[in-house]
C-alpha cells in the first residue's frame, strides 16, 4: 500500500514541484501528484503514470531514489557536488526508470496511453494537442543513433527525455515478456514502426 497526496499547484510546467513523484524511506511510501494531472490526463494515461510510480515501489527503487534526490538537492548548492551525485547514480536511475515505465505499460495496457501521458506530462495538454505526431515520430527516427542523440542521452537527466523513454517502451511492448504479462494489451499506435 502507498499513501497518495494531491497538491493543488498550477500551472505545473513552471512550478518547482514535479507533477508526480514517489517518495519515502520507510513504508508506506507516498505518491504525490498535482491536481493538474487529474485534469489533463485521460483515465488510461493517469493509470500509466500511476503505474510507473507504483512500479518504483514494487521494484524496490523508492528508498534509493529518495536518497539521491535528497542528497543531490541539498548538496546541489555546493558547486558540482549535487551534479556529481546525480552522475554517479545516472546508470542506475536510468535502468530504474525504464523498469518502472514497463510497469506503467503493464498497468494501463495501452501503448497510445503511455505516449500521450509522456507528451502531456512534458508540455501540457494544450500544447500537446497542437503537435504533429507524424513529424515527431519521423524526427525521432532520424535522430536515433546520431552523435548528439547519444550525447544527449548520457548527459541530460532522463526525466527530460520522455520520448526517448517511449522509444524503449515501444520496443518492450513487442517482447515476449510483455505479451506474457499483458496478453490483451492494445498495441495499436500510429507510426509505431518509426518509433521503434
């Protein structure tokens, strides 16, 4: 079990609190989310986002993620120390995030819901509605594997790379493991081949 707290803090793209986070050192852990997410996300998209956070709980990531955030945040005021802590745990954080994303996909069972949740989470519902999704998929396909894409993935914190996370999630969606966990999942999604 986890405790869930709603925070009425808007607009979330410019605020200091993240729209959703899972925290804690002892059980029960806490999922904190903003009311903006409840307004902006469809139920299946919200199920994906909550599934990601609950995936961190089930996979045992919460204590380490909380410690990383606490240490890098408080030491971030000391030049380079907070950044060093984040870089030190970057590989682990990346794998934990990918694993939790998979849990979110299992929870919602719809690849399209994961895609829209990532997009709305990043830029907000209103701007996401204006995005040319075919062009975005083509751009992601063209940049994959280029030097600046590889440099971006290693130097930028993963939570700013949601569409890169979606690329990995779209590959996982076709795996035998996902088929076993979610045999009735809806994997229909426009431009899926471009994302893979």
